[in-house]
């Protein structure tokens, strides 16, 4: 009973401390509002404004129509190039795609013969070149079919209907906005909980508290509760007001289920932050430690590139030590696919288990840390 | 002889606080001049202004005949001044050995090896440090650190020696030795002037001239006798108090310790038996035992690092002793015992209440944690606020309060729950004499009126005299215990201090031999002025390397960090979409439908999936995220095909991750089109389409993600890690205080920055070769460029990225700010606008400009180009020039941003 009261008293103290930290409050506000919006609209893997060059050695009506068919928003307006200039420019990385139309292209086709188009792809643009080439090919072939006239149009013998579930227009913003939320929670919880412990050690206040009838787990839990509560609240508000309200991303799943999962995730990240803090001697070392952890956790969470693309050993290792991939698949399940508890409970259990392990390690390290 | 320093109308402010107010003062030359006064009266500011390490705000400071407000004069005067900042060994490098520290200072003054060797040998001998040339400075005792600091100050034969509180926290024997040593040096070099400050008034009696300071003003100056006369006090401390304005002199009644009522047979409050505490192989406390009866004021005397604080922490239960045990009121204490904690009030060394909470909030928090019943809380807090005269400050933040009041607040907090024992760790360190008296009156009241047992540590001798009993601790051992008068009688000395010095001298044996018996002979100065700049640059590079090699966490981050990040990111960031989970809902079950489904599983992009039983299963498994793509073939598909109709099929794509969905769609379309064509060919159509569309993947024929991502990740890592390392290296010096050496020696800003940058360039460049080899070997990225050309550009690139870190360090003040600011500012443009994921050619103009304003975008081309595009010298010249421009710009800006003088 007294233990709960102590946690409550210390949590109030943590909240008061956070309330005085103006810079941190501004940062939290920024990352959950402007930053979510900025990142969702910035760099993405969407094919957009792709740079295209055209080597038109045919200079015919058809070749002009083909060139005109390469249009925004997917493509930047194509630039006419000589073959030599094209090779040079592609080497210098100025064009991702160069379409080469050979001399006599239109003439050969009108004569009923065959003709060949070549698309040179800068395959070092791995996130855009593949899909970009597919779309460009489609656009060009559609244009040629239209030019050839309706009688030749029906070349395909199967009518394919694509149904994109959960994101009908495959808008990347739907994805990045939610993943950015997860990323914010990861970064802020690690830094907030970790630095609050280090700050207390550097100022000697933790020693002071431990002389009182307070047990280490009460201190650890109060830090996780206070910071976790703030970050969880900010995240939910951001999801409802910024992501759903302002950016118009539909949030279809069960909100209570998502809040529960997010709560577990916040607890896990808070514990890991504390754990890192017990490994560092001072703020500088904590910074050196936490930055690689943040980068690796984010990049290997499935929020950036698909988990399936990783080698099996790495995927297994990451799923064993990092709560982030579990939360990403939890969040995708609940928010996009409207999955229920029965579907996502294993991910939630995994995150909870990691939180428990981290908290136990923190408490085990506490004494060591204090004697240092 | 004129004054060595003349201050005229000097005023100095930190924000709204005035540290010095219109000070006009002549400091006499050729003698031992001292500033006296408690913490925060402006002593350090005054000395820093005289040393030229702090920027003058108003007024004039003339030192050794030159105007310190003018930069050329400062440059010419600096080599004649030695400045030792406040704090035990704060200008020393703790991981460097005694010799290495002195070597470094010698190099800063451009001394060659022979001269340094001669000077170092002479100084070590004179200070008695000669047996420990290879001991790291951080492992020296407080007194030895001060001697080493002094050696480093004397290494260039200064004409003015400025020592800011050199003896604070040092044991009385070492303190006496230190001043003897100074006297000896002065005897050898009579022309040398010394300006010093001390918080121990009794020490100041041996100085030739004193200036007493209070609240930024000099309230009196002259010889010690003059001051005593002016103040009309028996001791300097009494005189000092009398010189203060009348309203601040405090209670004139002398401080009297009434005799302690006999506690009779009551159990002792504290009984410690054979306490021993070891940290690794270091014994901090060695077999300490004592018994403290209830109501006693027990003093604990000793230098910094002698084990006082560790002993106190064991008594509070903060630390569990390695051996030995403690009983409080006859009850055995264990570390998890919450009941015994209710009996203890603790005040740690330094301020340890929450600065973010107001005075009242701090008290409330403590009341709740000590489980004071809610009804009693408010009255008790009001009572304590009244008792400790804190009512006016109740809603202020502790940080805004003067040190004396803060200490009173800490005591108020410690007694809030009416503990039976108070454990106070150096509660009066740095507090002015008046506030110290107020504090002691409180303590005496608590002991005599309320019967509280007080265990207090101090290094003020006059405070020790006020205790019922005192003990002297040295190097983990208790050397002497008893009532002050008893100890003085036992050693037949006049004062307690003399008694302690005798005990210490006996304990330290040879280390306590009188110093200065060897002469401080002048060593002729060589003058390699032209080479001096190079020597100083090399000195910083050498020292930075040594420090880095001895700091495991930084070294690990610098060496292993890039490799770990490279491997995880290289494997983790992949745009290869393979083994997509795939399922078929075949409601037709014809040869045609099976053929179509097989077309999917035939390519590696789709993993074989179990057939789906019905639409419900399809929907359920899509929902679980089990399927990335599902194919639905309706009944009659085969028949329709055979009849030449175009039947409809559905492809369900999981759109949760748009990039994967988009790619999966492209693959699916390809498979379906190929199947259609195969059927057409089988039906006898021409094998050739009218238009064949050939895709040619340049530079990366297999279209493997790693071939492009790995060289780009190389770029990202070589931006991030070297920048953070370099940023920390400068900010660390600001944080630990060693930046004072840069300010007080002739080293220039470019020498300092370049010297510190060189080791990080070397490490980063070494890392580049490791990463490049891993890219080729582990990730199998082909290398088609010219390796040496690539390496050369990489060298320029890491020069730029370390330069960026140094630029960041010029406007950050703490290591943590440097780490985060550098990471955030470097990562955003490098990840988003440097071609890591989005090709720079497709960026809109603002993004493109942001990317090109950082080195990353330029090196991304170089790295990808050298790996897979066959870049040669001619392709690298332009980016190399741009990168060199970045490196020079960053260095230039960092030089402008770094201040040679503190504000």
C-alpha cells in the first residue's frame, strides 16, 4: 500500500519535473504534430517525380506521343537527350530512367512489323527503379495501343482486377504517418526515461531518495509511469487529431485495443531506456549508447523496409530483442486490418515479456550503479 | 615595484547576477597575494579576468603592464602567466599519467624533448611526485593532484602564478605542504608574483597581502594584520564577519556547545563494527569501527576521497558493506530495512534536492515518502519552514537561492520526519561563515534540545572543534578518535590542526617528508618559435589519442559502432521484395487456373502458399497479415478462356505497407501477362509482340538492393559517427574543465581544433577501409571503381564530417547536447535528401538544395559510383573539391565559433 503511495508521489514529482522542462515539452509537441506531418509528406518510397530522359532517334509523331505520355505525378517531364549524353548523365545519377526509341520505330510498326523499345534503368535507385520501370512500361504500352487503334487494343486475354485492401490508393502517407508515431514513441521513451535516471544520478538526487524508505522498483516504475503516461497520451492525441483529423488517414481498428498495445509498448521502451541508463556513467555516454540503439531499432522494425526482406537470422534476432517489430505488426494489424485481440495477442505478449525482462535487469543493475 | 595587476572599475555580470561590481584594486607584485571570502563572492571571476581566460565586460585590467582587454597584449602576456582553475585537479587529464600530463603542458609551451625531460624531472622531484610518474592523474590523492596541477602551472617559469582555491578539500598536512612548496618556489624565483584564493581563513594568515571580498566587492585589503585590525577580530574569520555590512553579520553571540546530558546506559545510536568497502581492487573503507552514543555530535574529518562519504553511505543503507555490520539503536541494519530508514535523516555532499520542484513541493514529496499521515503533513511542513526561516522562500525554486539558504533547506528536509539520527556529508562546504554559524546553531539545538544524534563530516578545523567527538580518516582508515581537547592533549600540540598533521605525518611516513629540499633550478628555455605551432597541434592530437584509447565506451563507439551499424543496416534496409506470402482461392480447379497459380510460385518473389478454402478464409488470413497477395480465380475461368472470352480474376493485395503492395502488384501483373502470352503462343500466335519492351538494369544487373544500399549506408555511417565523436571531444573539455588549458596557454584555435580532429580523421578513415572491405566481402557488392581514388575522397569526406562535429561542438555546452544536436542535424538531411532512399534527381528543388548543402549527398554519388558505376579519377575530382570546400568551411566556422576567452 505504502509502495503504491510512494510510486504515486514519485510519479507526481516526475510529472512536475517534466512540466518544468520547457524544451522537452516543445520537442514532444513538435514531434507529434509538425514532424509527423513533415515526415509523412517527405521522402518516401512512392514513385513520384521520377527523373526520366528520352533518347528519341525516331523523331516521329508516335515517338512524340510516347514522350508526352510520360507524365506527372509519377514522372518529371522527360528531357530529350543524345545517346552519349544519356549514358553520361545516367552514370552521374541525373536520370533514373532513360527511354530509348530507335530510328524507324513508327515506320516499322505501321508496316505491321515489330519494333523494340529499350528502357535503361539506373538500378542503383533500388527503391524506385523497379516500380518506376513497371509504371513507365504500362504508360508507354497503353499509349502505343491507343495509337494503334481500338482493333488492336484487346491484347490481354484476362481481365485483372486489383483490390488493394486497407489502403485502396496505396497512399504512402497512411503508412508513414502511423510508423512515424511509433518511431516518436521509441525515441522519446528511450531518451526521457533514460535521461531522467542519469540526471538524478548526476545531481545526486537518486541517492537522496534511496536513503528514504523507498525501494528501487518504486523509483523505476514511477519514471516509466510518468513519462509513459505523457507519451502515451501525446501519441493517442496525435493519432486522433493529427493523423486522422488533419491528415485524413482513416483509423479503422479498435481504439481501446490499440491503446492497450501502445501502453505495453511504452512500458517496454521506458524500461529499455532505464536499462541503457544503468549501463552508462554519464549523459555523454548515454547519448553514445542510445543513438545506435534508436537507429537500429527503427530501421529494423519493419517500419522502413519489409521484415521479409531481411535474412532469417537477422529477423529472428531482432524479433527476439527488440519490441519495435512486434509493435509495428501489432499496429498494422489493429489500425489497418482491424485485427482483433485474438490475432494480435502474441505480439502484445512478446512486448510485455520484453518489458518484464528489461525491468528485472534494471532492478538488478540498480545497486551496482549506485555504488559506482 | 608597481602592482602585478591593476583593476579599474571592473564589473562583471552573468545574466542578471553581478559577480563583480565596480572593483578597483591593485594587487602587489613579488609577493603572495590572496583573495578571501566564501563561495560566490566573485573571487574566481576576478582571477579569471586577471589570467585573461574570461572576457572583460567593463573596466580595465592591466596585468604585468599590459592591457588584458586587447587580444595582441593577451597573446604576448599569456606565456608569462600560469592559471590553475578551481576544483581538485580540474585542469588535469585523469586518464593520462603524471608524466604524460606534464609532457602535454610542456608541449603547449613549445618545449622540446630535452627541455621537457629536464623540467619534469626537476618538478617531480621538488614536489615528491617522482616515485609515481606512471600513475594516472585520476588515481592520485587530492593532495597529489594539487601538486601535479602546480607542476603543470610551473612548467614554463611563469612570472604570475594564479591559483584558484588550490587547497579546498585537501587534508591539512597536504595543505601545509602545498603552501611550503609555493614558498620554496618563490624563494627560488623571487620575481614571481602569486595570486591565490582560499576558503580556509586560517590559511590566509600566512599570505603577504589579502583582499576580503563580499558580494562582488572588495571590502578590505592589506596585510593579514591590517585586516585583523580593521575588522577587530582575534581571527581572520572573526575580522571578516565584522567587516561585513551590519545587517549581514548574523548573531553576535558566540557559538557555545552546551555539555551533553549523560545518556547513561542507553543503547548507542550508531554502532559500526569492522566496516569495509571494496570497489573492485580498490579498498575505499578499511575496517572502520566506532560507537556513537545518543545525542552526540560526532565529527568526521578527512580529505576528499578518504572514504568519509562511503562510510556515511554504508550507515544510511545506501551501500551494503563488503564486510562488517552496523547497528542502529541496537538493531541490526540491513539494506532493505525500511523501518531503520525512518530513523535517519541524510544530507549528501552537494545539493541533492529536486531543482525542478519548489521548496514546498520538495518538502511535500519528502513528507509523503516518509509516510507522514496526510493530516499532519501541512502543519509539519509549516513548522519546519518556520523553524528554518524558509517561509519567504517556500514557493521559490531551490536553484534561485543562495548556497547558504539551500543548505538550510536541505537540513530542513532531512529533519522533516523527526529522525533520531542525522547523517550530514560536508553540509557547510563553500558556505559563508555567517551562514555556517546559523547552520551550527541549528545543529546544536537539534542535538541538545531534541537529543538527535548527529554524524557530520567536514574539512573545516574550527567546525571540528565544535563537535563532541571527532575522528580523523585517511585513505580508508580511521586514524584518531576522541574529544577535540583530548586529542590536542594526547599529541601535546597547541591546536587540533597541528595534532592532526602529526597523526597524518606519522601515517604517511616517507610521503610526508618535507618538500622542496631539492632546488627548483632554472632550465634554459629553447625557443623553437616557428615550430611551436606544429608542436602544439601535435600535442593535442597525441593527447586526444591517448585519452580515446583509455576510454572504453568512446573507443567502442568509435571502432565497433560503425561496423555494428553497417552490418545491421546493410542486412536490414533492403528493398528486395522476395518470398511474398501468397495464397490462391481457386474456385475453378481447371488446368488453366492451376497453370496460372503455378506461374506465381515459379518465381522467387512469391512463396508457395496453401490453397484457400473460401472467401472467408481469404479475408481472415489477409486480416491476420498472413498473406501479402491473394489470387482469386472464379468458377468457369478455364471455360471462358477456352471460348476466347476474357474472364475476370481478382488479385487481393495487402496495402498496409504501400511499397511492398506496389511491388507485389508489379510482379503479379508480370506473371499474369506472361501466362497470357504463353497461352497465345500455344494457340499458335506469333512468338513476338509488335512492340517488345526491353528493360536494361544498368550498374546493378541483378537489381539487388544491397548493391546500392550498402555503399549509401557507408556514406551515412561515415557522416554520423565521426561527427558525433568529434563533437564530443571538444565539448568534453568544456564539461570537465580542461578547456581552461586551451584558454590559459599559447595554443591557438586552429591548433586546438586541428589537433583534436586528427585522431578522429584517422579512426574514421581506418573505419572506411573496414566498411569498404565488408561491403565487398560480406555483402558481395561488386567494386568497379578505382580503390585509391575512392579512398582519397573518403579521407576528404571524413575530414568534412569530423569538421561538422567540431562545428556543432562550438555552440553546444554539454556532451549530451552535442550528441543529440549532431545526430539530429546530420541524420535528417543525410537520410532524406542525400540519395539514401530517394534518388537526388527526383527531389524537388528545396530538398535537393538541403541535400547538397551537406557533404553526404556528394559522397553518396562517390560511394555508389565507385562501387558499381566504375567511377575513375575524372568522375571524382568535382565531388572531391566540393567535399574539401565543406571541410574547410566547417573548420573556419568552428574556429570562429570557438571562444578563446570565456564569457
